[in-house]
C-alpha cells in the first residue's frame, strides 16, 4: 500500500513540475532567431531593441532579456549602441554566452 501511495505521489509531483515549466515558458518572450541556409553559415541571429548597455560597451541586453557579449575585436560604434536602438546581431554560443560575430543597427 505504501509503495502504491509513493508511486502515485511521485507521478503527481512530476506532472506538476511539467505543468509549471510549461506555464513559465509561455510567460517568457521567445528569442527571435533566424535559421536559414545563409544563417547556418554565419551562425544564428537575433533582432531586438536594446534595453541596456554596460558601461564598458562589452555587454548588451535586449528588451526580451537576451544578453549579447560584444568582443573587443568586433568593430562597432559604441555611440550607436544605446537603449532603444534596434539591432540585428549574429552570434555564436561560447561557454553559455552569445558572443556577437556581427552587428547591424537598424
């Protein structure tokens, strides 16, 4: 009897975690990325409005919460990267970060 109760409780807990996870993902805005043959060669891309830029200009946060790391080797006008600016950025995943390979101000 105790085993049946334990199994039933485990099933209920697993179902509630799945339901909570699904509800959380619906609340979070989706990351808009492109995957086209051209994008496959150049890496994924994201389009969005800049919410904030760190003082050094090496990290940009978009309004949807996406954080982009801008390497020093990438030539981009820091004056153009400011809150409210729309950008298209191509990036590659490195160590869990989205490192920008190219950026275009819209």
